[in-house]
């Protein structure tokens, strides 16, 4: 009976989306822009905005790929639309609203990543998701000054900023390894069917 049911189902479409690659590219681009010395306030503001955009999109796009590979397309699309909506509306909302929305999106993408990695036994993916989300949760957001960040004002210090960049690097590496292993596991499972 189960084999008859499996024959009636449409074939699984395993597409290796390159969504995390876009997030990693944006993180690299924001790091490259951050290297340029800021001589004006406009360049400094652009650097902070690029850094924020990369930190918002990278965890969401990694979680999108984990969700997509686990066949949870609806949640993946909602997470992707939410992150794009946040990027489009960032200058229309107040600083407090932006902080709340940013933390909400970060926690949503982190929880999606952790849930999929828990059920798929992907410890490296969970590490990557936490490492990618940590800098966004610990530093104050672009244009915010009214809400207290989760860490004291020492988080704006250059040393802590580079430590958080190190977490991003670890997150990129761990997420890439976990996603490739997860795609291989899912592909093998589909071939057995």
C-alpha cells in the first residue's frame, strides 16, 4: 500500500538553490566596503547599511536553503519574503521598530535553521546558524539609538566587532559544509525511493 502511495506522489524536485551564496556574497561585499576608509559621513552610513543588509540576509538565506531541501517550501518562501520586505522597508520605519523587526527576523531564521538541523542531525548546520545570527543579535542596528543592545556599549568597540566578524566566518564555513552534506543526504534518500 505504501509503495502505491509513493508512486502517486509527484517526483521530488531537488534543486540546490544558490540562496546562501547570495548571502555569503553580500557578507563579503560588506566586508570589502568596510575596508575602504570612510572619509565622509555618507560613506560611513553606506558601510553600516551594507553590513546590516549582509547580516540580515545571510542567516535568512541559509535557513531558506535548509527549509527548501527539507521540502518545507512555504516556510522557506515566507522567510525569504520577510527578509526582503525588511530590507525594503528599513528606512520607512522607526529605529525601535527596525530593531524589533531585525531581531524577530534573526530569531525566526535561527529557529528555522535549528529545527531543520535538529531533525536532520546536522550539528554543523546548527553551529553555522548560531554563528551567522550572533552578530546581528548582539550589535545595535543601523540608525538605532533608543533601545539598549543585548551587549553593553563595548560591542561597538573595534575588537568585539572583529570577533563577531570571526563568528560570521565560522558560520559561513560551517553552513556551507552542512548544506552540502544535507543535500547529499537528501539526494541519497530520494535515490533509494
